[in-house]
């Protein structure tokens, strides 16, 4: 079964870019987050076949030809897109205004001219080095790069568009990530993965309903436990009064309350109120039940005292 991350990548890969500046920005994103981007050319390696096809198409639209290779590994096929031919590598560097011999790679804002350029660049970065965890488990989308200055610039780019990114290092590699579900949803939509974003929104809504239902169930269970304990205490008092032949001596309202409780031992106090004709208030019935319990407790103590004095 295709993973959530793969579905998101496929959506981004299939995105149609119309303007030349946006196509160049996407190709630039591929170059920045490829495995190698230097004077010799470019090498992108990935397990996603769609990613290398997208990279090849983007550079072709910029007039630069690259090749795709497949490398067999025990874990599966590794796809490679590369631009190694000297004349093609030269065209690539001319397109980006680079030489490949720069001491550090940083984002050139001149290559990202409009909002669609920004989304195309970020989307291409995700194709090369990004992943997103299945939202059923947790909310987390991340980008990896070994280039520290690029990581700083990329974090700033995401922050500029209010995606609230964070940056850290893991095993010597720079990690830029977004964890907030709302920002993650927005970022996926911004990159062109609208279906993936909608899936997150739907699952988040489902989680909220499920959590609310669980909280209500837990609350209901707790209330049932409290009701059962309260009813048992009252019934115990009524039985004691009856055994001591004191129940029949009580006022009619208390005898009626005792009779209804014994008739409906499992009903909550609120439900029991409706069994009277006319119905009584919850506070009034609660007072009667507490009165029965208090009378039983007083009677018990008096009898114990009399027994002790004999």
C-alpha cells in the first residue's frame, strides 16, 4: 500500500508549472537539495521513480539534458538523475548563476521571483529530501540537507511564509521540520499536495471527534460509578431502617422516596425524579435520600451505644 509520504510526493511531482521563472525555481530546488551539486554537475539519488522523472522534465524545460539510471540494491531500486556531461553542467550553472566551486551553498533570492516560485522551490526540495509522517501517528514534515548555510536559508524562507519551522541536527545532518498540524496542512497545500492536506484535515477532525467521544465515555463511566455507589449507600440505609421497623414510622414523603429507590435501584437521581407523580426536583429528592441515610446512621449509632451500655 502506498504510504502517505509517497502520495504527497506524487501530487507534488504531477504539479503543472506554467511560468519559466517557476520551472527554473523548481529546478533550482532540485539542485540545492540533490546529493551533489558542484562544478562537475549534479547527482540526485532517491527511491522514488517519480522524483527523477520530474527532475529530468524540469531541467529539460530549461534546456538542460540529464540522464536517469537505476541501481539495484538489496533493499530495492535506487534511482539516479544526473547532469554530468560538461556542456550540460555548464548550461546548468549558467542558468543558476553558479560555478559549482562556491565554498557554501545558499539560496539565491534572484532565482525565486514570485509566490509560485517559492512553492515550486519548496516542493522540489521536498521531492529530493523531504518526508512526512502518516498523520494517523503524528504530525511531522521534515527536510534533510548536509549543507548548513542552505538549511539556515531554507528555515528562514519557511518562517517568512509563516510555516513556523524548526531546525536541528541529527547524525550530523541538518533537519528542518514543521510539527504543528495546521502549518503542516498549509505547507502541503502550498507545495501542491492538496489531497494530502485534505487528508490531514479530515483525519484531524476524526481525531477530535474520537477524543471528544472518549472523554464523554470516560465521563459517563465515571458518573455511572458515582451513581452506583450513591444508590448502594442509600439502599443500604433504607434496608437498615426497614429491618429496625423504623421506616414505617417516617413521614410519607420519606417513605415514598424509599419505596421509589427500592423499586428502581439502578436509576440515577435525575431519572428517579420522573418516577414521582407529580415529578419532584432533583435537589428535593437528594435532600430526602440524604435524610434517609442520616436517620439510618443516627439509629445505628444509638443502638450501638445502647448495646455498649448494657
